[in-house]
């Protein structure tokens, strides 16, 4: 379940900044929402990601690092 902070303005600003060039990771941090939730929010809003393979590998690796360090490391080796 996606938890959106009480002040949706923070989320809206983060989405706007993402659309202007911020990374997904930075936008999620600004909105104070988990990265995977932000990806879902962008999808629901019809906003496609700016796909960059190396950036996406780093993003996924960072998202998994705490709970799955070995998988995180393997992703970076791909």
C-alpha cells in the first residue's frame, strides 16, 4: 500500500522535479516516500521513467542494499 505524506505538495514537487531531471532516488528522498512507492505513483499518474541502464542498476542496487546486500552487489556487476 502506498502511503502518501499528509502534505501532498511535497510529493507533487518531487514529481515535478523528477520530470525536470532529478533522479528517481532523489525525488523519492525529497517526497519522503519509499523509492518503489514513487515508481508506482509515477505509473499511476502516467509519467514514464527516463530509462538509463546504468542509473537504473544503481537505483535498484541501492534499494536492495540493506535487506539483500549480495543481490545488490550482483546487480552492479551486470
